[in-house]
C-alpha cells in the first residue's frame, strides 16, 4: 500500500500542478485515494506517470482542449482514404510497462517517488523541461527529449526491449510492403540514443541506429520535400478484424483464406442449426459475478455444422471443428469481477483450417474475452 511517506509528496504536488492540469491532478488524486485498495489498485508505475503528467503544462493544455494526437489524426486520415493501417507494438507490451511489482520492489519505488516529488528544485526543473518539449519536438532537438528520463531517480521501464521489437516491426513492414512507401510512426523516446551511435550493444540505442546498422539509409526530411500522391488502398488491421491478434504474429495465409470462405458458406446463420446449452455459464460469465466459478457449455445439433466444416477446403487443406476453453485470471483466489478466476469449458465451437496455429487462436480469443 501507499504509506504517509509516499502519499505526502504526491498529495502536495496536487497543489502545485502546472496550469491547465486540473484533469490530470484529479486523476492522480483519485488514484492516490484508492492506492491501498485490497481488490485492485493503480500500480506505482502508473502513479509515477500520473504525477509526471501533473507537471506537463503543454500536454495538459492539449488534452483539456480536446486535442487529437498525431497517431489518432493519421489513423483517421488513412481510414477516410482507405489506406491500410497496421500496429507496430502489441497491446501486451504496453500492459507490461505498467504492471505491478513485488512488495519489496513497490516499497522501494514508493520511497524513491517520495524523494523525487518532495524535492522542489527537481519538480521545478522537470516542469521547465516539459514546458520546452513542444519547441524541442518542432526543432527535432532529440537531446532535450532525452533529458527528462535522466533526471529520474526512479528508473523508467526499460526501453531497450521495446525499441528492439519496434525496429524488427519496421523492418518486417518494409519487407512485407516492398516497393511501396511505408510510414512508420514511433514515440519520440524510441528515436533517442542513450549511448554513442557506434555502440550497437548499448541498452539505450534507438530504432534509427538499429535500422542504420542493418543497412537502412537514413536522411532527415528537408524543406521542399515532395512525393507522388498514392491511390493505393487495401484493408488494414481493423478491416481484417485483427486488432486483438498479437502483433508480429499471423496465421498462415491458408488459415485466413479458409475463414473467409467458410464465413461466406455460413452466411448470416453463424450457428447453422446448432444450440448452445448450459445451466450455469450464463451466470459465470456475467460481468457482475465477483467470485471464482467454472462451467461447461454443451453444443447440440452440431452434425450439419461439422460436416460443412470438413467439406470446406482451401489449397487442399480441410477444415476441422475446435472447441475452446477459456480461463480468465487462472489461479486467482481473489474476489472481484475483474480479478476472480472464471473457467468456461467449450465456450467457442468454431471451424478452422487444419493449418491454423491453435496457440495463436487461443491467445486471440482470450484477448477478445478480456476486452468484453
């Protein structure tokens, strides 16, 4: 939990929030009020990010005016012109950045946070750096962008694994779309080298340096840059219904084509005469249920569906019926709709090509369930 030593500096920080940071301050206040909750709470990594946002006047003004991020604007623009948009970073990677630590690690982080935010000169310096961030971004001053993390006594989640994964994702995108122009949008933190460019083993190496070492030629876009207008269009991740698939992993092409063909054969009747029976699953999967539960779904009248599945082939690969069991929060002994264990056997009965990767199907369906 959060003791007085760590809560005090963060609470006093609320009174000195940067101009326009009222919403950020209220979010931090609410998180601090619930920091000792036993069911679930905001992790210390997230509390630290909330506290830093309270010092970010330009960011607060942007958010409170309803500003749109460059990424959101770009996605909207591409969608209106039917340009395909794909993700570079998996959602699980973002989740791991803010997940909780052990009790000892949290206690250490709490004391470090208290020391940082109780230091008025440190708070003032961070606020000034944040105030100069828009100008640094406009001018491409990467060294200014690297300064804030170096001021923190509490280490930020390591960037190196994410940066390496993003470099791989950019390289894969260039390979998959060879001969086309690919726009890769990255957070500025991944464009900053924490060490000399020649040191390719350094933990703080940037995506740009990693790509350069692999033979990519890098040049800044100069004034007067122009390019030919593209009329290319294709479905992206959203249109292909793959938003929750792990980034960088994909089913074989035959698996994807099989799904399209089988869905067409099913038409609007996705059950195809099947019935789904269970005496206890309706209660177990209900979002209001707060205690551990287990149940089984039984599928009846499925012979016609199974026959249709077996008789559908793509590239000589037939279909096969699978029943998927889903376990949410496995091994949990806690109470609460978001944290209790729910074990549902036979939750899905679907037809897939035999070439499909079952572990990838299971991971994707589990993510769909968590998103509901």
